[in-house]
C-alpha cells in the first residue's frame, strides 16, 4: 500500500475531549505508554499523528490530520488550520491541563534535506519514526518522528512531520498534565 502524505496546506490540528474511533485513521506506527495514573497511545498516521491520553475517566485526543479527513465535531475543544505558529491550552475538569505549541515552517530545500537526514538518523536510535513513500515528484518520501517523554504527573509529546513536495516541516509540542497536588502531599 502506497503511503504518501496529503499536501501541507490541507492540514488541521485538533483536540477532542473524547476518544476517536481508531478506524478513522491509517496508522503506520503506534506506541502505548503508562506512567503513574495516566496512559497514552501515540500513533503516526498518514497525515500526522493521534495522541489519546487517559486519566481518571477523562480522555483527551490530539489529532494532526488532513482537513479532508472526516473528523467528528462533537466535543472538539481546539481546532486550527496548520499554518504559521500557534500556542493554545485547555483547563479541564479536576485540574487536568493541556498545552500545545505548533508551527508550520517552510524552509529552503538545502535546510529541509539536512533536517530530514538528521531526523531519520535520530529516529533510528530513539523515539518513533515512519518513512513514507515518495510522491513521485521528489525521490525521497516524507518522515514522521515522535518523541515521548513521561513524568509521573505529565506527558510531553514532540512531533515532527516533513513534507518534501512543499519543503515544509510541521513541529508540535504538547504537554498533558495531571492536577496539581495539594500542599504537603507527596506523589
């Protein structure tokens, strides 16, 4: 099966206060982490990624996908076209918080290929990496690299998605945080 990215101009970034059906996405790599009182499933998909984070009966789902992708409207907390750079956050019930910074960065071809080479090298040694097929216009395909950092009270997900046809890089960093502990309480 050919796995080629959509055009970078078609991308959206969304956060839902609910799980999404796994069959909505074409998953190329997946990892599940559990730490303390939360768990998360991180997927590299054809257009970007899906992070499903669960804690105490609450689910937050972050999606970087094509705008053409049929995604639900119900319980959508954040929705942006992926262009330029943006920061946003959500305070949820019980003191859970979510913070994201993302940017779409068009770069010169030489810088793009250098970044893509470095990403491929780092991805082979740590994190999650998926190499996509070439679109045919350019010999090398896109890459997705995701680095997950777990702490007892937070999860940080850094994602990098390359788009060779557009010489563009999508970068995001998301932090899911558990509620603050009461004063004097030790985790």
